[in-house]
């Protein structure tokens, strides 16, 4: 089955970048610096398609890198597309809220659920995250069931509740994996 989306993958990533910049009051230059750091951490020098400036005046490098990055994110410039390894660096450079939402959206495009796979010893942290997600889901569901029925009047609350339930399911799966790790 082929899925069709309202926006391209790059447009989805750009939406989360714009939200992160606006919500967290991050400048494009600062964000680009974080992206370059993540890109250099995750892609070996020989495999880098994009060559960001790293030598010379730091201000000049930061400005040039910002221009290069945001040109790739601007749909008006069709001659410059976003490479997959750079997309990964961009997503990893997002603040936690937008990072989680963007990762969830990208997984959804493949028909998958974003589930963090914990490492050995993460069970306690994972229990805390699961409990937090459970509380958030219950809080989101509460206004829907408060009157004893679920109907059209609850529409304004449904999207948020679905989002929180998806988070809860993902955290539950992460907790399950952490517990399985403990039995090995």
C-alpha cells in the first residue's frame, strides 16, 4: 500500500525546525552550528557529501554554514536537496520536544511507531518515562470522558489524546524491552 502525505519528508522536517526555532527562540545560526556538530559526529569525514566550513573565522564559518543549511531547507531552491545523513543530523539537533515529535512523524511515514530502545541498566529511567506518559495520557483523556460519553463535543481534545496515547504505547514498548534486557 502506498502512502501519500500532505507534505514531503523535507517539508515535515522543516516544519519541526521552524517550530523549534520559534518556540525555543534559537537563532538559525545557532541551530546550524548544532547541526554541523551532529553531522560531523555521525558521518565519517570520507563519507560527508556536504562540506561545511570549519576553519577560519568562526563567525564567517557559522554564517556560511547557516546559509548552506537553510538553502537546502528552502523549497524555493530546487537545486539543493537535503541528503539523508544531513537529515539525521538536523533531527538530532532539534530540542527534545521537537526531536521526539519529528522522530515520531518520520517513523509514521513508514507505518512504524517510534520506540526508544533502552540500553541495559535503563529500566528505572524507562519506568519513570512510562509512568509520566501514563499520567499525560490520562490527563488528555479526562476532558473527553468527563461527561460520561464520547461524542462530537469532544473533538477539540481527541488529537491531543491520540498523541498522548501513542506516546504511552511507545513508552510501554520501551519498558517491555528494558525488562527483557534484564532477563538476559
